[in-house]
């Protein structure tokens, strides 16, 4: 066995040959910006540029430092600080997403086949967690509809199911006797929700690739639904005929429904959903609360998806 310092530099593959296109793009941007590009763990987010979408909110953004240190990603632990601490071990390159079920073009697609740098845009969205806190995050991503159209859903496809990876060797929350959730983390949308222009697959935030704790390298963002619908680190997308199971309703069906639309009029059985605290806006006695808006403020764009449905029953 040879140790790295024994290997002559002539034998070391030039960085440009082993970096994937994703890393090259980020690396080029970083070189132009005069910074160093790294990929991988949470400390290694690389610059990623995209023009701002008109579908963005103009509310003040949550500080990046808060958005990357106060997370829910139970595969890395249940404490809000655990994902930042533990997610560096997740290997996000190479990354493949299996797309299967009721599509004309099923397959296992590499990250670079799915993510077209020219199709990326910045979407500044409110994210409302079911735990009654919220943030405003400048995501970088592209409409999920663009990807679904490319794989051509069949006419009997009615729902889209999503899956996060199971990799206990890299995810401490998937090891040991006491597991917070059944794995893999799974989520689902009705096909019309998945095709809605507000629904995106995000690959970056704050002008950089996603840090691992925020769902690298690719996650869902559905801004009018509680945050748990926005599944992280996706490895599988399946088009199906029947409503698919979702992690939180498997865990506790009486508390979490399939739709999970933000709705200030329907309380969680254990707390009110009428108001929320915006992360970073004062603490303790000075913590402000703001009223929660129907569909998280996106009612004008999405209310018509639910015409005729009782949103108390279909919560
Ligand atoms: N995705 C996976 N795979 N595992 C999780 O535990 N938590 C969800 C969602 N996606 C979760 C997940 C919850 S409860 C929320 S509120 C959001 O991610 C949080 O996203 P953020 O940490 O980027 O704010």
C-alpha cells in the first residue's frame, strides 16, 4: 500500500479530469469570482449563479447563517443543530435519481442529465414549517414540471412519489435501535401539484450549491405546503396511479395528512397554526409572531387546485 505522499505528482489525475461537470461549472464560477471551489460537505457549498424569478417574494431574506444551522433532516438527527453537525458525511457526488413508474422514459438519470445550468433560476420563497416557524429562502432551482415533461408521464399517472436515500453508514439518524422515522423518507404530490409552476427542484440557495444539511444535491420545494413536504436529497421519483404513502402520515396519521397545505384555520392537534415566528426576528420576550397566511401566502396562485375540496378533511 502506498500513502498519498508517496504518489508522484505525475500519477495524480489532474483535478480537471475527475471533477464532474457540476463541479466544473461551480469551479469556473468560483475562479471568476476569485474564490476556491470545493464540493461535498456542508462547509463546501460552491458558487452557483441564477437570475431571479418574478415568482419571488420581496420580503427580507432569512440570514444564511440561520437557514443552514436550524434544520430538520432526521436522517442526521432530530435536534435542529444535528444536520449541520452531521451531514458533512453524506457523499453527494456522483448522484443519480431513478425515475420510474408510469412514464414513457423511465431510467436512472445522473445529476448532470437532470440539472441544466441554463434552466436554473433564483426563487425567493417563504418556507413555513408545521412547527410554526418560517424562513424566507433564496432557492436556486427549476420547475419540477420541466423534468416531468421530459420523462413523459402516462395518462394514468395521477401522483408523484419521492424518496430520499437510505445510507446508514453516512446518516447517523438511520443507525441504532431508536429510529425517529421509518426509512426511506418518502413524500408525494398529486400530479397537478407537482406540475404547478411554483413547485421546484432546488439545487442551491444563497447563490451557492445546497449545503448537505439543506438537502444536497437536489431537493423538492413546495412553498404553499408545510415544510415536511419539501423532501431532501432525492434519489427516486415515481409516477403512480394511487396516492403514495408519506413519512409523517405513516408516523402519525391523525396529525399529518397527505395534502399538508399551510392553513391557519386548521390547527395541529397539539398546537395552533394561526401564527408563526420568523426565524431571526428577535428572540425570547422580543420574539415577534406574524399571522400565518392561507396557503402560506400563495393562495392566488394555488387555491384553484383545491376547488370543491373540504380542506379540513383533506388537510
Ligand atoms: N427530507 C428528509 N429526507 N428528511 C427530513 O427529515 N424534514 C422536512 C423537510 N424535508 C426532512 C426532509 C421538514 S420537517 C422540514 S420543515 C424541511 O425539510 C426543512 O427544510 P430546511 O432544513 O432546509 O429548512
